[in-house]
C-alpha cells in the first residue's frame, strides 16, 4: 500500500491542494492521498487560525467526490501544538508496516524543514514529495543533507504543477469582497459564504 500524506492548515483548502494531491497520486501510483488538517501547527501558533471544525469541514466537502482522497483528524483531535514527525509516527503505527508513506510538501516548506522538530526522522519514515510554489526557488538538497542525511535518496522533486493559488490570497479576496470562484471548489465557496468566514468584521 502506498499512501500520500498532505498536511496543512487548509484555511481554506483550495484547488491547488486538490490538483497537487491528484498529480502526486498519478505520478507515484498512490493508492490514495490522506488530507490532514492541522490542529495547532507550531509554526503558526502566534497567528490567528480559523477554527479546526470549519477547516476540517471544508476539507471533507472538497474531497467528497474523489474516492482516492481521504481525511484524518489525527491532528485536530490533539490538544496543543502539532509536529509533523509525531503525526507521521502515529500514522505509521496506524497504517502498519506494509504501508509506504509519501509526504507531500511545497518547495518553501522543504527549505524550512531543518527548523522542524526531529526533521532527520521525517524522511526516514516517509519519502518526501516536493512540489513547486510560486515565488520560491527549488531548494538545494546538498544544503539540507547536514540536517537530514540521505535526503537526496528519499525525495521526489516535482517541477509541476505550478499553480499560483494560496489560502492567503483566498482569504484576502473574501475580505475585500472579491470573487473566489475557480479558486476553491464550489461547495467550499458556499460553505465560506454561509458561515461568513474571512469576512471583515
């Protein structure tokens, strides 16, 4: 069994998340991709984050029509800050030794990995799959080897898809009263409007 892992705040989830997950699934022959909304990510502990229930609901809505996509509440169910290495360790036990995990992340996150908790263990538990993010250059793997030995042999570097959609952009457009049509799934747009998310107070 080969499982893709795509974590993030998903505040909100948007079409780039879905396209990246589907592209990775096809290229790597994954059995499915698991979306894991963050509970309280340590890197964003000082920033305001939409409630986990809303973010989880939007993920459920976004992936409901794709049988190759699943979700996990492993992080939103955990109190306090969450760390990728701990999440992967729990997932490894849940999925079993016959499951190979592929951790999907952007070039920007890959460049920051040396700052993550026990980053050297992450690439040992899961193969990394790095995809481009507009505005960020492809990380130099040789510079990451010191903190994550053998990472060059445990990573797949993708050069596409290259999509300029971000949750920050979506939130800003909602706040300014602009359309987010074609940036997020239609059902997610309806959920955002119904619950008045990201609107200026």
